[in-house]
C-alpha cells in the first residue's frame, strides 16, 4: 500500500492515474551565435560576395571615388614638385639680391593695373642707388628687349636683356667659356645654354667670336653661361645678355627700365639696404607716403615666400574641387546601397528569421559600402601615382609623391564610405523580418 507521500507522484485524470516524470527532461542547448571576430568575418564574406555578384555596377559606383582620390594625389604631387623646383631654382641665385620693379599703374576711376605696368624706374635711379646707398656691392638696371636671335640659317626667340657688367655678380652667373660683357656699351653678347643648344649645336660650331643678329644689330658672342636649369615657371638658361646702353639706344629706344637689380655686401645687410633703397627712391620720386610708392622691392626670400604662398593657395583650391568628386562618389555609393537593400529585402528577412541580429545586417551593409569606397580608394591611388609620374615625365620636372597625401586621400575615401553607407545599412537593419519574408 502506497503512502500519501508517494501518492504525490501520481495524478488522477479522468479516473485514471498518470505517472508524472520524477526528473526534468534534458534541457536543449542554446544555439551559440558566432563570436565577434567570426561574425565580422562572415559579414565581410557576405559583403564581398555581394560586390562580386555585380562587378560592373560596383566599378561604376566606385568611379567617383577613383577619380577624386586620383585627382587629389596628382594635384598635390604637382604642387610639391613645383615648390621643390622653385626652391631649388632660387637656391642657385644670389641670397643677397634685391630687385626693384615698377609699381602698378593707376587708370581712370581709381582702377589699378598689375604690378610692373607703370614706367617709373630709370637708369639714373640705378646709378643713384650705386653711389648713395651704403653696403651695396653691385647695381644694374635691366632692360628687356624684343627680338629674335639669328645665326646663319638658325633663329631662336629668347629673352634679351640689356645689363651692366656687374650683373654677372648679381645673378651669380658662372661662365662655361669666354667672359661676361665688360662695358655698358659695345656689341658684345653673352648667351645661355638654351640659346647655344638651339642656334649653334645643330651646326656643330663653337659660338665664341661668332656673329649673331638681334633685330638689325649685329653682336659678337664673347661668352657662354653655365647652366642653371629650368622649371615649369621659366627657363633661366634661355637668355642673351647685351650691354645696357646698346640695348637702350639701338634696340629699345626706351628711357625707362624693367627692373633694378641690387646686391647687398652681406646677407645681414639685405634688410638695411632694402630700407635705404626705398627711402632714396621715395625721395627721388617725390613720394611722402610709402603706401603711394610707384615701385616694389623684393629680396629672394620674399620672392620664395610669395611663390610658395601662391602655389599653396592654388593647391588648396584645386584639392577642394577634386574633393567634390569624392562627395559625388559617396552619393553614388548611397544610391546603389539603397537599391541593393531593396533588391535583397527577402534575403535580409531570411537572415533575420534564422537568428541574425539587426546589428549583423547593419554591419554587413556598412562593410559593403566601405569595401566599395576602399577599392575605389586603392584604384584612385594607383591612378594618381601614374598620373603624377606621367606629368613629371612630360614636363621634365621631378616626381614627388607625398605619403601623407596618399594616406589622407585613402582615409577620406574610407570616411565617405562610412558616412554615405550608414543610412542604407541602417535602413536594412530596421526591416521587419516578417514583412521582408513576404517580399517577392
């Protein structure tokens, strides 16, 4: 006979006793979700499969990123190469050189034309500086003359300048052969390497003692200058120097000069000489207010700073324009990702129905957007490097590639993918799995 205590293990139902289990059934193991790294790896695989499934569409989507990154790298490379070329060019010049140029010309209505448009400097100004300003080592007025240089059946359009003999010291010119002009008068001429290459090298003759013609005036070549090199901003070797007075009287007929070049006795005296020259010219030109100066004075460091500042400003402007391509590329990525979410609604529903969390879907689509922008960034880097290299070869300038520019361009491309891919990814993660499964 069973005790009441043992009766508790029985249950009466419909007049029959049913034995209840005395031990709980074994618990079903919970389904383990993939860990963090495994989940990320799966999302990367899914994103890569989606990109590979639509190769042409992915390429066209990344095209804006490719163009933007490539353009940024090319522009920065060209800018840095130009700056390096200018710095190298100016480093070969005399660090104590000071250049005085005519100021701007005032037109009617208070409009001022460009610097150098006025005709205010004369040979007398140059001679006064040489005799009255202390710590001046050399002075020369410079007169630009128009005309082609002709030798026999060869001719070449070059920069022709009338100068004093002291200009060799001012310009830090070394002679390859012969000597510099020795007088302000006479019909001697000194030529640069570019003129030598185009006039005499084709004929295989030594230029010393040969007769060249500028306009209707004949000159005798007495010297050939050493090469200084050129850049995209000009060629210092494409020049012919002739005596100043001869240029003024026989070729130009102009009493004004294009510039006055000065050399201080020492680098420490450059600022003092510049100040003294300004005061003397203001006195000679009857100017009481320095803001009304009809001339400008610059030393080599100021010239370098001005050119570098201009180059940097232009670079920033062009990089800003190129960055618009990245923005457009980002909009293209957002558009394609929204289309992809619409096309793959049922797939998203199935994934969520079998256990995928909204953040898994968000991560997958975000990785896909970043993959598109990242691949576009890599292709853009290769395109930019190739473009900068081709430009350097065609322009005969140095090839400069900034690793920082490459890194920033790639990071910006990645950021574009994150920013413009987040909304489509968020939209995919917010889908109702039941509604998504009903979608055909």
